[in-house]
C-alpha cells in the first residue's frame, strides 16, 4: 500500500532480497514473487512521486518450508476390517476427506472401515498457515485370494521354493503337526529332509481375514550312476562301456561310440585316450540328471629293435637292444644266448633278420625288425677311394665302413695343402665335400683313421680319396 497527499506516485521498485539473483525485482506497485527456498530475506521497496519525492522501505520477508507431512501408505483391508490411518503430526489442524466410513475427519489418526476401495486425502495446516496434503488408497476385498503351487517332487538334498499367488500381507509358515513358525515371508525356500513333508501357510490381511493352504513336498534320491567297462585297451581294439542305475543314458562326446544313447555302447577303435561323460536320468521323480566320467586309456606300444640294418664280421658278438615295453620275445632265436630279454647277445654265423615282439601285462603288442649282415672278412675300416657329392643319394658322403669295429677314435680329411677339412669320431658320419658350406672342387684329398675292433685291437689307416664333381 502506497499513500501520498500530493503530488501522485508514478514510480515503484521492488528488490526481493535474493542475493544470488539479479532478476528478483519488479516495477509493479503490488507484485507477486515466489521464493525458491526457505529463509529470511531483506527486501527493498522504493517509491517516487512525479515531483521527484522518494521514500524507501526495507521489509524483512521470512519464508518457511511446507510442513514435513506424511500419512499411512496405501494398504489393503477386507470388508470386515477397521483400519487406523496414521499421520506424523500432533499439532496444527488436519482435515480428512471424503467423510466416508471414517470416525473423525479432524483426528490425526482416525479409524476407517470402507466397504469399497476408497482414496482418503489428509490436508494439514501448521502454525504458520502453511498447507500440505497427502493421499492414501485403502483397497477393499471381500476375502483373501490364495493360490499355491501344487504338491511337488524334488531331488533329495535340494531346496524348494514355496511360491504363492496372493494379495495377503502377512504370512505364517509351519510344518504340519507343529506350531513352530519357520518363516514369515511370502515365498520361503525350504530344505526338506523327510521323504514327505507338508508345509502349512496362513496368509492374512488381518486377524479377521485370512486363508490357509497346505503344500506337500516329496523328496526322492538322485539317479544312481554306475559306470564300468574297459578302462585300458590296446591301440586298434574296442572298449565295452557299461552303465546302470537310471532309465535313460547319454554319453558324450559321441566319438567312436556305437550308440551314445544306450547304457552299454562300444567305443570302436578309439585312436587315443578319451574321457566320456555319462548323463543319467531315472523315472522316480528327481528332475535333475547326474553325471559321471569314465576314461578309456588307449595304450599304443612302439617297438624299437635298434638300427634297421647292421653289419658285423664273422665271429663278432652283436649286442641287440630293444625298447618299447616290459616283455620281449626275439625270433628266430638262432644264435641268441636268450630270446626273452630286451638285450640278448647274438653271434650270427650268416646273414639273418631278427624280429622282436614287445608286449605289456594287458596283452598289447608291437614288433620291429633288425637285419644283420655277416661279412666273412677280418675286422677293419674299409674306406672308398672316390666319392661324388652331387646329392643324388648315391655315394654323396665320404666315410669309412667299419666292420667288426667297436669304436672310431678319429677319421680326418685334409686337402693338398695339409689343411684339415673334416674330422669326426662318430661311426656313420662322413664328409659331404664342403668346407664351411663351400663345395670343394674335384681333386685328391688325404685321409687318416684310427679305430678299435671288437677284440680291442687298435687299427690305424691312411690313404687318399678323389672328390669327383
């Protein structure tokens, strides 16, 4: 309100005192302004007449929050029930609406008993005149709706969830014939230990409005998976697998199996050790299968009788040595000191081929052969006089041929300048006609060799060889 006797006012300016804003002003005489936060604000009001007379006021504006007001949450009752609604205030004024089946519309905590679903609203005014309101929906049903799962069967040692479809608010679960409450939640998880257990639930909205239901849980053992069969077979053989304890069987992987969906399949000629997983189901009600593994170990023996061919001189003993298993049999046993060990001693009088059969304790077998050539010559190093390293597979390396020789001490080759171009002490090793990877030209080279024969006699020889390109 602005008053003046004369002259009239023609200028008004309001500053509403919000220090964080610059647009909290108005040039209206009677403006409206909404503060965004509670607090105390120092406002400024300036008026001025057409003659330039001015006056200023500094009103203090106090803004308070709306009341912190709340009431009961939405809920459910039966038609026979009376429900008390609650608010969080004890001072000020409150009005409930509608005035329907409510004992006192001005009570902070009235009782209601509607027979149909009703939304009540509470309007609250505090000591500052600030107003807040809140609604609550009271849903009304004639009776509790209760649907439960059917009686069920589970595998023994498993848990079961007792599922309900209901509008009830409170639950008391017991085991039949007992009053001990085992759970108060809607869908409890139970672990029955008996073969048959009956669970009883009382589902209620109030003490006057409830329903009850029984659920029986049957427990049956898991299928019994029994697996046996040939867990060790020889390479090239088949393995019989055997299973029992269920009504259906699945083997995996199906590799090599005659039929992966029967109890007793045959693993036909598996090429390597393989582990099968058996899945077993039965018809007694356990909804879960069980699995068990079975490994077929495939044993493949590899016989080795030594070098494919060997040469000796007449009268030279030959030590045979085989590998591959634990049992050995040499044939023919001609000129052998024994035929059932891995290392018999032979004294062949003529050319002969020996065959060794190796075996293990489950009957797996493998064979290998060795050809023995007997020379009717004295023990010596026999050295060729020429070679042609043209990589045609014939006479490509220059090396001594040992007959009746136990060890080669040294075999060396020199060029015409006396330079060493090759040396070895390994029987069977030879010179390929190169020096540091460079092929040598056609020419004559000098060689020397020293060895020990099987009678421990020392042998020394030297000579020349022609390299032919």
